[in-house]
């Protein structure tokens, strides 16, 4: 399996919050955080644009800069355009805006009150102690600069957190799913042919058809197998009940084969002459006078006909009640419709499918979708949280969900996921990452050391840097 460190240019964040204040004229910044995430520095803040007014022929460009002495780096800009200026750039710059393709641009009439700004940039040593500043440049007609000012936002304190590891799940050749149900089809006494209008058969048969139609009407699914298993109740000789179970199951198969053109679909049938397990459950949940004695007889290894006759002879009142209230439910047909779902390669399409039908997706597809999203955002976290809901006991799904939760700062949830993440090197490493965040450095050293011994190179690098920062602590 592939292991990656998500490094898309934009991410989550954290360093002490800053209350909303104007950093440059009519632009405020709040909730500013900066975190060292292994080889990257994350920047997170909220820009307030409510007081910003932009004339039709003007543009306001807001660019965060990280500065330390002679070293600096510009982060992607946020720009607000007046109507005429906006269309000027569309016409004359080939669709590119004032600061290039990474710019987040808004027309003045559509600008939001606030902008959640998140970026992730490669960490360099000079960034320790660097100041984050905001530059505002106002441009007017003929690209004339009307205003150029800087304001300080905050300072990076040199805090360190390990990179977060995500594992790419193994791709599956086919995604197989199934829908199951139980039908209580009524047959005339000792008969095996189906009468669709007989008693409740209209409802029971409609439920089976609905299950099949749900899949047949889905362009992304293909029915692979239809499985039927018929059961009878124990009140007649076992051999007769076997014939009834076989015949009634065949009748349902023939009924469905007449309704549907099952090209390429395997039809499987099975039968259980007498549903003793169903009877056991019904008796166990009942308040029959001789419940314990009847349960002992049901569990006894004896000829089914003798067993049924003994219950009837020894406990006639209870037997009469069972015959009226329990036996009808033992005459049923269980069915399962298995199908194959197509694969999705486009991450944008995967995200659309996730909103409506997440059960259609395989783990690998969730991972592909996350690759185009910004780590730390709600959308990114939702992908892995949805994946783990679909695959609640899978170690990879739980590990990736744990890493996403850590980046959002939800350490309690991360630890919950890690309980099912197994003991892979990546799981050990991620437990170490939680321990670092909780400042439990003894546990962090232990987990990172175990991950390093298990062969995870990233764990060795993280452990070395942690030791450098902690010294003898």
C-alpha cells in the first residue's frame, strides 16, 4: 500500500488565535494560527471583508507575506474586483487574474463577509520566528497603484507537530454489494404454485421486485447473482416439508425469471425443510409456560418428526399457541440480490457520488477524492469520516480518519479511530503524533521509536527532530 503525506498547497492550521482587527485599511484578520507540520508550515486565518468597498474600475489585492529579515515568501492572494476591472482582466489576461492562477478572486458585488484562508508551504529554517504580514495593493485604471500598505498579522513561534500519514487503500477489481430481504409468501395448503393475488402476496412479491428494480434502475450497478432460500414450518412430516420448501423456492425463481430478463445473472436456490432456528428464537423471546423445556427439545439431536411430535404431546397448550403465532413466520423465503458497482476515477465525480450514495464507493475512491481537497478543511475531513462509516472495522479507513481528525485538532476522535487502526508502522506513528500534540513526550518517543523499528523512515526523521527540540525533557 502507498503511504503519503498530504502536501496540497493549502491546509489546516494552528498557533494562538488573534481577535478580529483591521490589519490594513478596512480588512480585518481573526483566528490566525500557524503550525509546523513536519516538513510544512500551515497558515490559517479568517479575513474580514465586510468593510471593504471597491469601485467598478478598481481592484484590491490582499497578499499574505511571511517575512524574517531578508528572507520572505508570498502566499496566494485574495482579490476583490470592481465589475469593470474584473472583466478587463478576463479579456486581456487570458482568464488569469491580477496575481496569477493561485489567486482567490471575487467580484465586489459577490464578495463574502469573511474568507477562510488556509495554506500549506514547505518549511524552511528561516521561518522560525518569522512574521506574517498582509499587503494591500489597490489598482485603478491603466494599472495605476492607488494604495500600497502592509500590516502585521502575527508571528510564528516555532511550534512543531509531526507530518500526518495517510495510507492509500488497495484498489479492488470489483466492488460487490448486496441487498437482502425476507418474503412471507402465502401458498394454499400443501401447494407450491404462486398465486400473486393470494392473501398478502401482492405486498410480499412487490418487496422483492422493488429490491431488484432498485439495482436494475441504477446505471452504475449490474446484478450479478440472485439467491433464494425457502423454509417450511415443522408441523408436517420432514420429507413433505422438504418437498414444499424445494417446490416453493422453485416457484419463486420461475416467477422472477418470467418477470425479468436476467442476462448474465446467476440464479441460485437453496432450501431448509424446517426452520428450527427461527422457532428457537421465537420461543426464546416468548413467555410460554414451558419455554425452557421446549428450548431443550428444540436443541436436542433427534429426528425432527419425533422432536415436533414430543413437543406437541408433552406441551399441547404451548404447542397450540406456537402453531397459531410462531409457525406462520417460519414459512418464508430469504433472498439476496448481489451486484457489482462500476469504478470511478474522477475525484470530482466521486465527491458527487459520496453526497448521494456513499455505499457505492470503495476505499480507494475515497482516497482519490481526498487528494484534490485541502487537508484540515471540513470537506477533506468529511471524506475520511464517510469512508470509515462505510468501512467501520477496516484498519486503513480508521487510520486515515484518525489523521484527518488530528489535523482538525480533534484528538479524542483520533484516539477512538486508532483503536481500530491496527498496529502497522503508520498506526504506531499516528499514535505518536497524537502524543506529541498532547505533550506526552514519553509516549511519543515510544510510539515513534516502535514505528521506526518497524521500518517507517518518516518516524525516524520525526523522532530525531523531536529529540533536538526537547533536549533532555
